[in-house]
C-alpha cells in the first residue's frame, strides 16, 4: 500500500471514529468497545486496519510489524494505536510515530518500560527537529502486540493529524550508531 493511500484511510478513520466515544483515563469506549493498553489486541478486532506492513522486512527477530490500527478520541484527548507483529514480540527499545499536520511533521518517541516520559519533536528543517516536550504522559504495552496512547493536545488540530510513519526501535536510545529501526512502515 502506498503512503498516500494509507494517509487517506487514516483520515477516514479519524472522521468516522471521532463520533461517540466515552471518557476514560487509559481506555477508550466506542459503542461497546473499550481499549485497554495491555498488549492484548483482542478488543481491536472490529476496528478497520489502516496499514498492513510487509512480512519479513524486519532487520532483527524482536518484531515484524504487520497490522496497524489507529484512531483519535476527542473526548479523552488521546490517540490510540495498535501495532501487531507476525512473530511474537521481544524486548524493544521504543516506538517512534511520525505525525503529519499539513506541511508540518511531528515525531513522537515512546520508550519501553515503566515511569518514563515520552517526547514530541517538531521538524524544523531537513533532518532537524526541535523538542516540543520531553514530558509526554503516555501508555504503552507490548505482549502479543503493542498498544499505545498519548495525548493529542501537543498538536495543532487533532482532527487533521495523520500518521506518516511508525518505527519499532531497538538498540540503545538514542545513539546514532546503536539505535536502529527493527521494522518500520514508510
Ligand atoms: Ca488491549
Ligand atoms: Ca513487517
């Protein structure tokens, strides 16, 4: 699937799902569906897939991204993302999510492990990023799959946000020689 097609699909999801969601701390309710950030993707089954990553394009055995689902909830103020894997996920260092808002790009870095903040950076030039916040409160869990949620109030207009890329990162954050994408969609 091309990036362009993915972006359009993501936009449709945002439009459809912004409708009637309930207000929960680390969960989202869409009619009878409640998302719990625990690494179990079962409750996502009714949600539409927004991207299918290739099988076997991973560079190491910790992760091979497969199905991606995502939506924003304007009542909880959170974006929710599910990343599934063709193989049982192993330990990863972080997940990076690039969000596009018109011509602007934002990079969200979510480290694995407890009690750590995430970070948001805005692109200011070719390969140049300026930190928006390094105190991003987020939830992420990896078991059968990786589920994550983080607030969308760091971005200009959440209803216009689109997912441009997602990278599953390994190695040592964020040394340029030892920090690498295990698998990524682009
Ligand atoms: Ca879950
Ligand atoms: Ca893959």
